[in-house]
């Protein structure tokens, strides 16, 4: 009888350990992937540089004060198009959302996408936030520049 209690006690402890570990892993994974999933063009994406499809361009390496930024290139296929937002599935199978002022400005320039289009966007990381500089729809050849190489938003004019 004592052996059964000991065996069931070990079994319950093992199951509890697995459940707590699974919950912990879920929270950690959720915290690191959430910004990229709901991130818009101006979203917080602390783990953005960890994506394998992102490459840094050495040609633009400037900082604040009007200097060019280190640009990264991200490519993916359009999954959904909704009013005011587009979800792009990146090459590493992570969703990335285009929304916000930079997306609205690109649309005002005539930039358009459809489900299935292949997109490439160039941008930079600024204090954990990914900022889009330019977008290119590889499928239809349209492109839009939304910031200059120093990171200044073009929709703001000469402020």
C-alpha cells in the first residue's frame, strides 16, 4: 500500500512538473513573439533581429542627427488584407502586420497589395521598434518610400 502511494505521488509530481514547465514555456514564447505578431510598421519588435530572413545592409549605417540608419530587409507573402492593415507571413513563418501611419502613407502614394503578393520591406530598429523606410511589392513592381535614410517620416513634410 505504501508503495502505491509513493508511486502515485511521484507520478503526480512528474505531471505537475510538466504542466508548470509547459505554462512557463508558453508565457516566455508569447512574450517574445507577440510584438512581431501584432506589430505594425511602427510596432515594438524586440526579437526582430533574430529572424533569419532579416539581413543588415552595410550601405546605410547612420544614427540620429539626420544620419542614415543600419537598414534591414524583410520579405514575405501577404496572407490577409483588411481595412487599414495587412498581415505578411515572413520567410521564417512568423506573421508581421503592416498598419499605422507608414502603411496609410504608402497607400496614399498608390502602393497596393493583394493576398498572395510577395513583399519586401526595408527598415531599421530604433530602440526596439521596427520602422519601415520603403516597401516593394515584388509581384506587381510597385514601391513606396515612407522615410528617408535618416529615418525621418516623409508624411511629416519638412518639420
